[in-house]
C-alpha cells in the first residue's frame, strides 16, 4: 500500500521503497510529486478551480507553449480531462466534418483508445454479450513478432501496411484512420521501417484524415514530443494526456485550425465539458511541459533509451523465456513466452516476474504476458542501473 512518492521512488506504509519503472500509470514524466508541479498546483488551488472552459492567463501561456512544442500543422487546441474523453472529442470532429458518403473510420487491430463506447467501437471491443462494433474497418497492426500473415520482415515487403492502404486508405467511404503510432497497451509494438510511409502517403492522397492517439506517447516518452514525428507522420489531429500534466487528469486535442474551426465541428459545446480547460490541469500541464522544455528532457529520454535498449537486449540474450524486447525512448515492452520456437505467450511467467520484482523493490507495468517499462524522464543512470539489476534478478528467480 503506497503512501508517498518522490521522483522515481515510491514508499509504502511500512517504509519499504520501490523504484517506479511504470511511472504511475505511465503518466509521471517528471516522477512523483515534482516540486515545480506541486508548487504550480498549490498556487492555483488558492486562486481558481473551475470556470467552465473560460479563458485565463495560464491557459494562454499553455497554448503558446504547445505551439512551440507541437508540429506546425497542429496549431489549434482544446483541453479535456482524460485520454478517453479527448479521443471521443476527436471522433466528434471526424464525424462532423466527414464528407457525405465517408461514413466509416479505420483503426488498427490490437489498438487501445479508451474504455468509453466510442473508443471501444473503434477496435470492435465488445463487453459481455453485446456487440457495438460500429462501422469501423480494422487494419493490420505492425506486430512483426506475431505476424497474422505469417510473414517475416523485411522479406514481407511490409505487407501489413499495403493491406491497410488497400482496405482503409484507398476506400472512398473511409473518413479517417485512428491509430497509435506505437501501440502501447498491446505491448509497445513499434512499426518497422516503411509501415507508416506507405499508409500516411496513401491517406493523404485519398483525403483520409490521420488521427494520432498519442495519449501515452505524447509529451516526449519515445524521444520526440510526438511519436508521430519519429515515424514521419504528419497527423491532422493528435490526442495527448497521461504524461502531459505529470499524471494530473488533463488531455489535449491538437489539430489543424482549418479542421477544428470548421462550423460543423465548432458548434456550441463541441469542445466543452465540465472540466474542460480546468485551471488546475492547466497549471500542472504548464509546469510539466515547461520543465521538459527547459531541462531538455526529451534529449535525456533518448540517452536513457539507448542505455535501456542495450541492457534489455542483454537480458533477452540471457533468458530464453524473454521472446522479444522492443521500444523507443523510455517506453519498452518485454514479451514473455514459454519457448522461443513456439512463441506461446506466457502470462504466468510475466506475472511471476512482476510480483517478484515488486517484492525486490521494482515496480513495472503488467499486461498479460508483457511487462512494460516506462520510468520517469528525470531518472538518473544510477537508479536506471539499479532498476535493471532488480529486473535481472527477478527474471532469474522466476525462470531459473
């Protein structure tokens, strides 16, 4: 039972300490209770809490900051509270502006965009015995380790991308492709070279909007402010949340002004909600992003990411049950299997490694047979080494 956190370290009620290599829910870009974020929130709490999407000086400052950090085409913004909420807002924009006949949207298999009905319908995620799959078209995600086409990269010619292009980008009734540049909940699936080149070019030529779900990756976690930038994608809309305000509930819809300001998309209340532009969230986001910009932490993410790549690669070479290690910057997935020949998922091994590491003093993020590693950007190399030593020890105890 965690009682407090400072930086990358959590403390439980008994005084035991843990390195948090999950950064909360992959949210604490600056670590727990960063002093400048705490100061900004505390000061704002004494001034103003909620004026329902009204203009404030801090909001203007945050807008200027986002304009510096985001790609030039993403020049107009709306603020919300959670990842699912901002995804729903993006869907409303697409639906409001789609031309007659473009009544379907595309998404990627294995994608995750939230737990609300609209975000679930994107990926055909039914609950119980009810089916609300909607009218989305699902394309193949670039999951090379488990290729559904039973091909191997690079001899495959990135066939998954050509099929997305054929079934989504080139269909006249598709209005938008909603996607995670790097699929997070699915296990940090990083696309191979050429995947997004094909798809983005085809979407642009066909007038299919590119809607990037950067709820997890936005804000610098992959080594660029948006993962889309690393992959050469220029989205028409992008959604950010999680680490944008260092774990405080806050979300940003960024988009092309000519799209977000179209009368069909900018009707009364279209970008409003009870907590939209909440001054507390704005204060947390502004403080977080100012520190990231001032301290050049995205460069730091790239440095630490290179170290993680080397060290995690060494772990894979030592442990046969570690089928694949993949990631970018400070976002990595470790896929556990019963054996490398069959690649059978091994959730029981992953859970045992997770619990053993926690007992040793390291917190990670567990999802099925995959562990995700996503420490704060402010982590120093000594703590990185210590966390990886604990992970090595935990895997060794489980699979020895």
